[in-house]
C-alpha cells in the first residue's frame, strides 16, 4: 500500500455533502417542514452529511481486519452513492429511481456486513460495542426501505409517506442513534443505567418497527405503546449522559456546546416519540400527527442530535489524536 498517497481531508465529504444538500433543498422549493418533501430532504441529509460522520465514529482500531476493510470501502463509495441517491429522491418513483438508488442500497448492505464482521471478530464486547455494531447492521434495513420507496412498493399496505419515513428512521434511529449512543456509553462503562439504556436502544429500534407493523396489521396497539416507550426512555437516558459529558471540562469547548444541543434535541425528540407512540391510550397533543412529527421530531433528531453529536465526537477525537501525537 502506498502510504504516501494523498488523503482526503476528513471534513471535506460532509462539508461538500452539506453544500450539495442545501442546493438541492433550495432548488426543490421545500417551504413546509410538515410536508412530504421534507422526508426526502431528511433522507438525503442523512446520506450526504450524517452518515459519513457516523461511519468514521464506527471505525475503531481494535476491530477485525475484515470489518475495517468493509467499512473503509463503504466510506470510499459513500459520497458518490449519496449524490446518486439525491438524484433518485428528486426522480419520480420507478425503475430509474431504483437504479439511481442502487449504489446507496449497496453501501448500506456493505456497512451491515462490516457490523456482522465486528461481532464475529470480537473476543468480548461492551454495551457500547454492541451499540456500534448493531447500528451498522440496522443500516441495511434503511437501505431495503429506500428500495421500496424508490420503486414505489408498499410493504404491509403502508402508504408512500410511511414507507419513506421508515427509510429515514433507519438512517437516523437505526444507524446514527446506536453508534452515537455507543460513543456516550463508552465513557460510563460501570454505570448500570447506561448499560440498560444501551440495550434499550439496541432492542428498541427493531421493536418499534415490529410494533408499528403489528398495529398496521390489526394487532394490539399496546405492543406499539410498550416498545415505543422502551426506545423513548432509553433515548432520554442517553441524552442525560450526553448532557453530563457536556458539563465536563476535559472535553473541547466546541464539543461540549454541540453535545449540550444534542442532549436537549434528543430528549425533545424522544418526548415527542413517546407522546405519539401512546396515542392509542391518550392524546395530550391532538395536533401531533405525522406532519408535525416529521417537522419537529425528524428535524430535532437529524440536525439537533445526530449532526451536533457526531461533529462533537469527531472534534473530541481530533483533540485526542493531536495530544497523543
């Protein structure tokens, strides 16, 4: 391997992705965060900006060689695949849209294989490690729902809105939340509540999908209530630990500010998820339907939590590496 080969600056891809995303949103004329178009914008924001940041956090030196190779290849393919996904989202559903999204779907599958390799190659694994690997595996589910959305399929009879929102969900709650939760929980290895929160996030992400599917198929709505509560409370606990880190002076000031924003955003988003999830039992906010969940919950989680937390951890890692050098 040529060690003298030029390396792409770490911040170039997410910064370029952010610029592309801003241009596409401006050109698409998104003027209401409650509308369907914002779902597509959140999906492309994940692909262009959040995912490259999160994948770097998921790549650690102690992982197996196979896992690291798969993850590095996925990171190399991520940006061009994300650009094609952005074009796909702007294209009418059908074969062409699916073809344009195919490279991104392949990236999600490769990331999932890296997560499986992490588990297979680990002699022992902490809760934080399980969160990291689990997030990588869940990412493939997001790819599968991207495929359904772009071809215009409606699994289980879900409407077009829910299909795309499920794809969005597994990019943020599926990939980013477990990986970022793992970063937080790694700093509290002896905390039982932190461990329970980690397992709650790991179990809660697929369980919420099962609960919503159960409701869709005419099953008991109580299932959705229970699993949504598990994920929401687990996310709130992660937010509390994120806030604790934001108060510690040993971290860079910029990271602490970003983590504080992330903690508040995650707590806010999970509170909305809980209120929406228990709608079959109580409706404290009658206006909190899909449009407002998209606007408030989706935006808070995407920008307030995932983006801010990921940048904060990358800044902290850069400080650590510079001190070590």
